[in-house]
């Protein structure tokens, strides 16, 4: 029992909750009735974009959920989106629009990862917000993302609780202080970029392809286009037991195949295309040679037919007739259909026309799944639904074959084979970064400035780092972290104490401390007047230690591993051969070219990655630095032969 529940929770699931803003004038006894009316209004108003959508696993749905454990009664929905992450973000768009159309509703949404909206906007969140205190703080209201703030000090703001708020507290804050909880523009922008383009984006997420399918499947898909998702999943997740039903087909015979156009989502199409599969010889499904012009259509049809056969094999053909009650028998259907007509769902089409009937069947399917969805065992599984349609829908194979001549062209699937540059462009667009003009590979290599590497690394080092990690540079306009050297030395003196040694300086100036962390709570004002001499002595001692280390390292080979500044080359060239000792000493004490060594080491590390992910590329990309491809293959070694 526990294992089953654990596996169920591991599926990719998104949950969404819609709450009513508190209103003292509202009759508590009619709360359930009010919420149910909102469900009907929402599902009717959003039917034009929800009805034609093809879901990966489960559709968007809403139901009444009674109050429990301090959470008031509200509207609840849950969708398993599986491998298609776009289903989750489409739901985010729908929820956002619901709160815009119904201002009295407040919504929150989360998935297996928790507050995934905050994860999407992680680079722009306030520093105080973390997973430990984000519970019940993120909502949609009036179509805007809201984040309930936390007070900096206990009791500083009377209407803000010091701990994460409860749902009733959050609803009260949203209703009384809506202007103070709106998320920043950068956070809003990060979420809006992810849902940008809807509802027009729905059509762009589809892929239409020719498939050579049995006539029964063609008839089923005309009535229930969404069943293509269940068939693809059945084939994609098949096991040896499932394939036993496909040794000899009983439902979808290969002799009845016709060419048709099938609408997939891009995710479903990719799952079907990328699967390598050869049918059993006993199945009767034969594929033409790969060079055949319609090989892809035959292959897709074969795979899809296997999926439909697997679905039908999992149910008995003699399942209970009580599950076959028509949608129109529901008491809610009449009012739902009337609401669709008021919202111009049929777009002025003539009743009884082919297009009208197509939209009507789509509405029935949508109503059955999302509005009148049964919660009992009477719900039809996909295989039962397919068998029911085969028994009730008349179809003529000859008529379907005549339609082959007038099939619309299929979509181009070149999006499956993205080049590295196209993939980088998509990633940049997803992160909100856009290049003004495309730059060729050769131009990138010629115009690349290596000083970006050293400057970005300096900016990275100047940021704050704690036990939780380091902050990456965000905006070039941000002022660098400042550091009070006297305060630091005061703290250092308390630990080590003053020392008697004095020595020369080793280029260690106060500017060298600017890159250190400034978050230590050191205050110069707390120093006593007599501490200045101690501070100076501590600084001199530290410089003395550094000078002594240089003297010891001068007799080793460590100095040769660093590149010094260009002036060293000029000095060394004019030195006489009989002054080798003095020349060695001078070259050792010459300052190291930090920038050149930094860039050289990073490029060497980047080259050793051989185009794969690694520490150098990850660090540079996180700082916004894109290195050109390594075209120097001189250091590429061949595999050793025994």
C-alpha cells in the first residue's frame, strides 16, 4: 500500500487551488453552491481554448473540495502532465486568466517540486525568500503574480505574520493590501516569458503528420482526437506482456489501412518517432524500404496501431453497458450547451453542418472529461472508450480511401534536428535574452575579447559568498562590494595578536582587499583610539609574512609556472650572461600578470572539456560569458594502441 502511494506521488503532477476572497456578506451555507457555479462558469468560458487541446496524460479539471484542517472550502484541480512540461505551463496561463476574468478568486499552483513559479524566477527573487519560508506566499490575483512579504523584524508590520501565513491569513492580506503584495516586474517577467504566446501557442504546439492507419482508428480519431495521446503512451511505455496482444491483431487489422492526417502534440510526435521498433511477422504489418517516399507514414501508422491494440487488449469487450450512457443524458449538459452558445463557441456555424458537428463532438468530449467527469468506477478507460466508439460510429472504408486524395500536407519536422546554434537561441529566448543580430561563427571568433573572461571573474569574486553558495553577477550597473581594510585587520589582530617582525612590502595594498566578503559585522566606530598602532603593526606583520614566503619560493620552480608581465621579457633580454644570478632574482620578484594567467588557465580547462559540460564552461556561462568553439585540434590526442 505504501509503495503504491509512493509511486503515485512520484508522477509529474500539478495541483491548482482557487479560493474566494473573504466576504462577510456572503452566506456561508451557500458557499458550496457558489463555488460550483464558478466551476460551471469557468469551464464554459474557457471551453474554446480547453476543448481542442491535446493533453499528454490528464486534462485540466475543476471540482469542489470541502474545507479541512484550516483550509477553507475551495475549487481544486490536479493534472498529471507526464513528459510534456508545456501542459503544466498552459495550466499556469489558464489559472492566471481565470483570476483576471474573476477578480473575486485567488489562485495558487504548485507541483512535485513545490513552488515551481519561484524556481522559474529564482534569479530575481528577494534574498529573504527561500523554500523554508515560501509556504502560502505565492498567489495569482487579478491576473498578477503576488508574493506576500515577510516582516524584517517581529511586529514591524502589524498585518504581516512573522511565520509563513495560513491560507485564511493569506486571503485576508490579499483582500486588504493588494497593492503591497504584487511581485516585482522582473519576477513577473520571468513567469510571463514562460507562458508568452498563449492561446495562439496551442496551435504551434501541434504537429500534423500522415499516418497509414486501420480504418477503425481513423474513425475513432475523428471523434476523439485526444485518444492519440493514450495510444502513444501505451506504445511508448509498452512491455513484453503488452506486446503479446500485438502478435496477432484482433481489433485493428492491417488489411483495412488507409492514409490519413493525424494531429499530435510535438511531444507525442517526438516520442513516437524516436522509438525504434520492428513489428512481429505474425502481426501482418509490413514496412516498405526506408527509401520509400511514404516510409515515415507507414512507420508512424504501425506504431500507433500497436498502441491502440494494446489499449483495447487491456479491457474486456463485454464491459458493463451502464458505462455507455451518452453525455447528453447528464442533467448538466443542457445548461452547458446553452452557455457555449452564449459564449459564441460555435462561431456562427450553421447547426447540423459538418464543422458544427465537429465542434459539438469536441464539446461533448470536453464536457465528459472536465465538467461532468465521474469520480466512480463508471469512468471509461481509454480501451473501453475506443471499443464503445467502434460499436456506435459507422464508417465506410471506401469513403475513407477516397479522402486520401485530398489530404492536407503534413507539417515539417525539421524542429526535431536542431543545430547547436538554434538550440542556444531557444535557450536564450527561454531565459529572456535575445540577440539583436545573428553573428556568424567566424565573426564571433575574430571579434571575441578575452578581457571579458578576466573582468567577469573579477566581478564574480567581488560578490558575496556564504555557506549557501556564491552570488553570480546580475547587472553591470551594480556597485562592487566595498571592504573596510582597517575593520578587517582589527578583527585579524584580535585572533593572532601583534608580532615583533617587520619587513618589506609585497605589493599588498588596501585595494587588494576590495574583493573580499563585506558581510562580516565589523564596525570601525567600535575601535578605541589606542588601536591604530596595533592595526598598523598587524598590517606590517602580514606583509612581512608574504615577503618571507616569496623569498622561500624564489628557490623553487613554482614561479616558472606563472606568466609575468611583459616588462620582464624586455629586462631579461638586455641582461648579460654573467649576471644570471641577479637576473633570476629579478624575474622572480617581478609581479605576475594575474589576468593573463587567469585567462590561460580557464582556456586550458575549457579546451580539456572537449566540447562537453565542465567547470570552466559552467562558470563562464553562469556569468554570461560565451566562449567560441575550440577549433585548435593540435592538442587532441589519438587513443593509444596496445
